[in-house]
C-alpha cells in the first residue's frame, strides 16, 4: 500500500506541530542557560522559522523514500540493469 501525497503532508504537519510545541518549551528552558533572553513572541517567531524548514524537510524526505520504495518494487534500479537470470 502506498501513502498518498496528501497523507504524507498530513503526517509531516502533525510531526512538525508536535515538534513546534516541544521546540518552544525547549527554547524557553535552554536559552537562559546560554544567556539568551527572548520574549514569548520571539520564541514563537523563531519556532515558526524552524517549523517551515522542518515541514519542507519532512515532506520531501517522505516523498523521496516513497519514490525509492515504489521504484524498488517495480524493479527500477535507477537505470542500472539487473543481471539476467538464466535457467539451467
């Protein structure tokens, strides 16, 4: 069974949303350890930049691996011919 592009996007969005919440909490805890002070608005904005990057990364990697899985199932090995099996 293959995953549709829409479901790939839904999965990536869900993954990123959970990651966003964790990132904000982590920033709030960790930034002060390094002497960085940020307002909640700044934390949210910084998090959104990383959300955009993470969403694109997750979706593109999912599609790449889906393409590789389908290509392997169909016997397409990137233009490399498989040795012909002969019966003896």
